[in-house]
C-alpha cells in the first residue's frame, strides 16, 4: 500500500460523496446504533459461551454417571455369575454324594480298576462388555440452530466518503481497483493507475482569519495488484500515438 499526502492520482472511475442531508449528528446516531448492536452481539456471545459451558459440564456429568452405572452393572453381573457357579458346584457335589451312597461296589471287583475319570473342568465365560455409546463432540453431527442469525455482509462503499481509511477499504474489497483518492468527504476509485501530481490544500479564510474550509487530498494505491498486472501484461513493443 502506497500513501501520499497532498497528492491527486487522478482516480476517476467510481465516486462516493457524502449524501445530501448528511450531518455529523446523523453520523453520531449511526455510530451509537452500531455500538448498541456491537454490545448486544457481545452479550449474545457471552450467553452462548455460558450455555455451551453448561452443556459441556452436563455432558461430562452424564458421562461420569454412565461410567459409574456401567461399572456397577458389571460388578452385579460378576456377583450373580459367581453365585450361580457356587450353586452349580454345590448341586454337582450333592449329586455325586447321592450316587456314591446309592451304589455299593464290591472291593474285590474294584481292586486294580483304574481311577474313575474326573469330570472335565467347566469354562466360565464372562459376558462381553457392553460398548459405550460415544457422544458426538460439539459441532459434529449437530443440526445448525435455526434461531441463530448470520452476520450481514459489510458494504464499505456506503461509508467510503467518511475518511481516507474508509476509502481504502472500499478499494480493497473491489478486486478491480488499483488506486484511490480521498478529499472533502469524497472518495474516488480507479480501475487503472496513474502517477498524478501534487495537489496543494484548498484553504478558505473569512474576514476574521478563521479557517472555514480546508480541503486536503490524499492518494493511495494497491501496489501488489499493480505489480501483478505489470508482470502479467509486459510491454514488448512501444506504440506511439500518431500526431496529426
């Protein structure tokens, strides 16, 4: 970005002047309205942040509670399984005792007989752990809130006349703009670039010596855009105008 005070670079394609009837009072009113809107937006942002914080805390609490319930359920399942195995073993031992008491074998016949085969040990199978449901993180898998209003697009052209900075922003958002000039609540943009010339301030003084008007010109150029254009549009042959 190049800036020059007291310089007119002859920008001429687009012009933005102060609207008729515009006053500093209306500008102050607009500024107050903007400040109020910004304050309301900040308050809304704080409320949204607080709500998101509460939601995260609630999610964490639910997750911890679900984890505790799952651990308790697993413990209960293990205790029930243990009690069931104990009951099964007791029943099996009682059955064996009944069979031994009801059957009397001759010692002579059982002498030399190999030992009775022992029952195969039973394998205890634990139920598979139940998978935990993973909650979607914030911003994933959630529907957008229809109540949230999107920010309105900013239009720098409407405020380009206010100051040199406003005029510069108007040129920056216009990708065809190469340079601009601001003076006396007027902004001019140009889609071509020129060198221009020095422009002295225009000062009016009344009979009492009070300055009633002081107009200064300030020019600016988008140097990156100008360099890119000259690199992509190199001049190879000089073309001189024909003078009649």
